[in-house]
């Protein structure tokens, strides 16, 4: 989660409690920290929900993205979007508008906890969280 903030990443809470395998998922083999283009921020849909239902609650629903230039045989800019949902007890329907994606975009959606579950997100569909 810390790597999505684009801020410092603390490798452990206490001396001797370092999990090297987990830590290495936040950086390249040379130690360069992997981070998105912008810090993860709370999604606007959270504030809309609170206003619509007059319910002030903290919902940890954040979004960020990384851009990647691929040249083969032509140069194309690809985006990886990350949505973090933690401690969510109400359903949120995520659309392309919620992640500022163009209406002609198509996304493959992978669940971190079950990467074998693949779905699509496009202009005609939404992503239901949780």
C-alpha cells in the first residue's frame, strides 16, 4: 500500500521483522522503487456516496495509475490502473468515468486475491466493489 502513495516505503515495523519476499514486490531487482505516476487518492465516488446518503464514513477506496511506453513496432502508451478497496462494507459501482478513462477504453480486471478471476470493464459495464 505504501508504494501506491509514491512516498517512503518502510520495510518493517521492527528490527528482525523484515519480509524480503514481500519487500521485493515493491521494487526492481536493482532496488528502484516501483510507484505509480500519481499518488493514490480517495475516489470521488466515495464522497458522492456520503453526500447522497448523508452518511459520513471512511471508505478506503483509492485509485491511481501508471503509464508505460511500448514500442513494438509502433510506439503506444498503455495505462495500468490500480484500485485499492479495503474495509468496504457497502457496494460501489466503478465505471470508466470514475477512473477518468476514455469511453473507448477496455480494461481487463484482475482480483489481487484471485488472479484467475478475470473480467472486463468498458463503457457498457461497471466493476462492483466489494
